[in-house]
């Protein structure tokens, strides 16, 4: 179920109409699905990453940072260096 929520959130974000109000609504719906996914599987780091991205899109910078930090904490200590660098780059870009 968690993966379905994650996939739905991705689809909502990628298929949102061009109108700004429709994009914001799609982001809010995606956020709700991702929050459920995180509650169901708190160790699923990808849901934290996407939730951080959605929070940033919605203007919630503190939440975006918190979710990306949570995702970083869930990465394995080795074997995920490229993903760790990507997340750290995202965090540096959020002000």
C-alpha cells in the first residue's frame, strides 16, 4: 500500500495541469498521500524525499528541510554515497 501511495503522489505531481491553482491542489493531494505513506512505513526514505520536495513546492521550507534530513538519516551507512550527496545538495539549496 505504501508504494501505491508513493506512486500516486508521483503521478499527481507529474500530471498536474499547467494552471497554478491545479498544481497547488495536486501538490496538496500528493502531500496527503505521502504523509500516509510515511506513517505506514517511516523507514521508506524515498517518501521522505518526495514529501520534502512537495513541502518546498508548497512553501514550507522548514518541513522540506526536516523531511530531507529524515531521509538522510534513513540511508544505509555505505553503498548510498551518490544518493547521500544528492540529498545534501538539495539541503544546501534550501534557504
